[in-house]
C-alpha cells in the first residue's frame, strides 16, 4: 500500500459520492486491489463508494494529509435527481438538460 498511496491519492474518488469504475482513472489492478481489501464498497449494480478506511490507509501509508486525498468523479445520480427549483435537470445524456416548466413559469 505504501507504494500505491501516492498513485492513488489523486485518482481515488471522495468517499461521500458514488461512482463507476469506468468514470475514474483507477487502473484495473488498483480497482481490484481496493475491492479485495474492502477499501471500496459496492452500493449498486455497477456503483461503488470509497470507504473512510481507504482514505485513512492512503493517508497513513503515504504520510499524506487527508485533505490532499481524493477527486471528484463525473458520476453521482443524486446530484441530478433533485434539482433546485427552476434549475436545469440533467437527463442522463451528456450535454442535454431539461427544464421543469412548472417551476420556471413567468405566470407564478
């Protein structure tokens, strides 16, 4: 883990979001290692979450401050399922958004 800590610190997704392996920069061997060590947990059919144990292991073995570990991944459905009132809603296809016209009506 010591050798891998510095490689993982910039590619491991933050633990507070779900992600798909295909949306990360983790190599297949890194992903498999993290899975075998229970440092990531499966939360859906193809969705994963980084554990706090993983972040702590990277910090401990790599002697890296926790606030320097982790990255955002372009996948977390909860960000798109509940848009703020009048804001565009992501429809699941990159680059396309829809508006809830009831919420953005000028007649309100």
